[in-house]
């Protein structure tokens, strides 16, 4: 009888340990950030180029991205975002 309790206790600890390990392995995946010095971010397991943002003294900002033959410039200030597309 004591042997069955011991087996049950060991099995319960093992299952609890596996559940904790699985939760620990999944949780940091969402919280991980790529370092600011890297030229890309990881989103959905893929590398996505980081968009360089220039912040001006008045709080406005500008991002410029190439999409094929076009250049997309996004600027914003006080919650307003303006997008300009120039295609070659």
C-alpha cells in the first residue's frame, strides 16, 4: 500500500514539473524583444526589417520604408499619422 502512495506521489510531482516547464517555455516567447541594435525584429517566428524612426524635437516622427518601387513615408504628431507614397 505504501508503495502505491509513493508511486502516485512521484507521478504527481513529475506531471506538475512537466506542466511548469511547458508554461515556462511558452511564456517567455511572447515577452522576448530583439535588441535595439539588431536591424530586424522577430514577429511570428520570422525576421521583419526594423523601420528606422526619426523623432524630432517637437515630438513629431518620420518613418521611411521601401515597398518594391515605391517609397512610403509616414509622419505623425499628436496622434495624427500622414502617409505619403512616391513610386518610381
